[in-house]
């Protein structure tokens, strides 16, 4: 039996609106094991980002609690690294300073910081870009640096909120491969939000499908694909079968809210 | 080519861009010359360009104008310095802390519509006729606008940038110092550039009443003795000083924020 790294225990979120209360997330429970790559798949506006924001501590749950290594999450902290869909690099910092920003906050000496930055730059395939500024990078490069920045802090879990959502389809698939390589090397626990079925299957050990508003877990599916995964796996029968099943589930939910 | 020049948002060759700016100046002096040398306007109301030039040269040789420039500049610079010293931090706090915005935005929004010039009699009563009173006018004329503009700059920082900083372990203090400050710095420098320009316009107001020196005083004296050429020299000097400061701010902006440009 694996050990649960992250426990989402009956977490729900209700937002007050002018016309009364709006349930963004119904009471939801699930757990993520140490070193596991879990993807959450759902239609737009199903509250999947809300789960992630609650785990990050950026939002408080209306009910329930989140436990990381048995400790309740109350506020944001460096033990939970996050990558957003929007580009969130600090435009005034060079790539290496961006990556080592979290270490600087902790007061890690400069020499050590830059070494760590170098290591992660190599990992994401951006060696030689140390002194570049974010404005000089493409969207895919920016998101790779954002991933490196989150990892450089050595968090217990990496939270990714549709990190490739703003990228074009070609860049997106390459980013998925890079992320898998990084994950295989670092074995970080990852909770990854997406509305892209291919992405959810290709990346995840386990997929949680969510219902449309109010968000609820509809189904949990273990991905039966071996690791390490290559791009070509997307053509395999298992992949396509799973894809069809998931497309059906998502379609049902999307039709409810369209 | 011609149609390209009038297509919205289209880039044009730099030579044409600069040429257009020079053409405006030439046209300005051209119309002025036409009106004065052409005898269309009484020289008592609009002296010719060469008269202005000679007056300016004489005034600089005479040297008195230099001390006027000096005293005016120090009034503007100091009045503005104090406005920025208080306004920038206050604006940043108002832009990032809702409680500060709630407390100060309404009252600043109210006071900023009060005319600074109308306060001059009160300032004279309160702080007398000295330098402090002149600076108070300039402070009053710029502080409130400046604070609100800095607030807007700080408010417009992308919220994700602040949230990601929390997830990287930043404390509230670090968010202010390492995220909000550098993120709003370019906007703040730009705000200072614009409001410093306004400070010059309040200078004349400040020096019209109860002053015995400065460019505004010089203009008022010239007006009393019906010397339009001196008035125009004073106005042009203020314009030039304002433009030079503006260029300095722009240069500061370019060199300090090179990370904003693609070529690095």
C-alpha cells in the first residue's frame, strides 16, 4: 500500500454571489500518493482550479480540509510549488534569477542558488539561457522556466493549473514530453489540472474526471500505460480506448452546462 | 508608402518619424514668422523671432535670468521631491492594501479637484511668503494626482504574479519589497515623468503671488512693463527645462528597465 502524500478530505467551496450562494465545488475527497502523477480532467468552470488553489492555500475551503504529509494546509507555502496557466515569470529578473527566486527568499547564498538554477536549466533543456530575460523567451520557454522555478524550491508537491493551456498544440505536446522527463528524474508528486483529454492520459498515473458545476468527482481511472512513455504511445490501442471513454464522460458534462 | 503612413498602428521608418517632429517645429516658427514679419500682428503683442532671440541672448549675458532659473528649478524640484517622497509609498500602499485604498482614495479624490492656486492666500497666511510657501503650492498641485496614479500602477500588477510569489514562500514583507516594488517601478518612473511636467505649470502660479525672484516673477514683471518679448523668453525657458527633464526621465527609464526590451 502506497502512502498518501496529499489528502483532500471532504473539501467544498461555496462562493457568495448577488443571487445567493454558488457552489463551485461539492464536497470532494481523494488522495495523491507519494511520487504519483495525478491529473484532474474536467470541463471549463467545473471548479478544478478551485481544488488546486485550495491545496496551494491561495483559497480557503468552505468545508473540509487538506492534509499534506499529515499536516493541515492553512496558507500558501514553499512546500507546494505552483505553475499557473498565465505567464508568471518576474519580467525584471533574468532566467537564472527567476529560477532561484524561492531560494533567495529563503536566504540561500548566491553561489549555491546559481548552481541550483543551472541544474534545473539543464533539466528543462534551456542551458545557455541563464542571462536572458522573460521578454526574450517564447511561451513554451517561459513555462519551462516557471516549472524549473517551482522545482528549484524543492517542494513536496507540484501543483500545475493548466500550465500548457496558453500554448499552441505543437508546443504543448513537446512540453508534455519535457514534463514527463523532468518528472521521471525528480519523482515529484504532481497534481495537474487540464481540460485536454490527451494530456490527462499521456501524463497521469491516475485521472480524476470532474462533473460540471457544481464540481464533483465523477470517476477515477488508473492509466494502464507503461512508463517511460514516448510520444508514439498516443497511437496505441489502450490510449485510444481510454481517450474515447474520457471524451464521452467529458462530453456528457459539457452538454449540461453549454 | 503613403497609405502605410496612415494605417493605424503600422510602424513607419524612423527618419520619417523624426522628420515629422521637426516639421511641426518648423511649421510653428514659420507661422509665427509669417504673422510677425508679415505685419499681420502688432509687434507689441507678438514680437518677431529674432527679437526674442536677441532678448534671450541679452538676458543670459546679463546673467540675472540664470539666478531666476536656479531659484525656480530648486522650487519645482524640492516641491516635487516632497510630493513624490510621500506620494509614491502612499500610492503603493493604496494600490496593494484595500484598507489603505478605502481610507485615502475618497479624500484624495476630493482634494485633488480643489484648485491649488486658490490655496495660495491660505498658504501665505499659514506659512508666510518664503520658499516653503512656493513649494507648498507645487506640492499641492502634484501630490494628489501623483498618489492616485501610483496607486493605479500598483493595482495593475498581475495578481498571479503575487500569488505565485506566495507559493514560492514569500512573506508579506518580501511581497512588497521583491515583487510589488520592482513590478511597479517602471510605471512609477513614468508617473513621475508626467507629474513633474505638471509641477512646472504650478511654478508660475506659485511665483505670481508674493514672489521676488524666479521665472514666474520675471514673467509677471515683464507683463507689468509691457515687455512681451521677455514674457515669451520666460515661457520658452520653462518649456525647454520641462522638456529636458522629460528626456532625462525617459533616458532613466530606458537604461533602468532594459529587461522590457526584446533585444535585452
